[in-house]
C-alpha cells in the first residue's frame, strides 16, 4: 500500500516576514513577525495549552473576539483543512504563537495555516 503525504511550503510567504507588535494597555510592547493577514486587531489576551487542534480553537465561538495565545511551540505544522472547523470563520480576533510553521505535512490539509489565515482575514504575530 502506498501512502500519500503532502508536504508544502507556500510560495506567497515572504522570505522575511514584516515586523509586528503586540502592545498591552500598560505600555509594554512585544515585537515579533506578522503572520496571516497584515493589519491591526485588539482583544483580551487568552491562552490555550493544546498540542493539536489549533484550527478548531481558532474557530471556537467561546473564544470570540479574543487574542489567542497558543502555548505549544509549533503552530501550523499540519496545515489547515475545511473539515476541522467549529464555525465557518475564525472566531478569535488574532493569534499569538512562538514558532509559526510555513511548511506543513498532512495528507488531509487543504492549505497552509498561513494561507487559511490570509483568506479569512486573521491577524497574527
């Protein structure tokens, strides 16, 4: 039996990501790189400790309007699939990660998480 594995790197991802900032009400500013749609968003910062299921988390209505911080260090490594949605569109206002994977390996993925975020207008750092 032959197994099909999809491994991809999006050609629309810039070689260097544009700078991004996460600014807090107390004046603290954290700097990073932009992922997803370029733009500005705001909301309450929350976190999730799940190792998998980032797409379900991003579309979970209970997180509506919040800035989701994923504590697992690698996000995006298995791409994005329309099958893995809790709602038709992202419910979070933004995504905060430590390490964002531009490459993914998943035979069930329709696209990279980066492409999915751009298509749905989701801002991240």
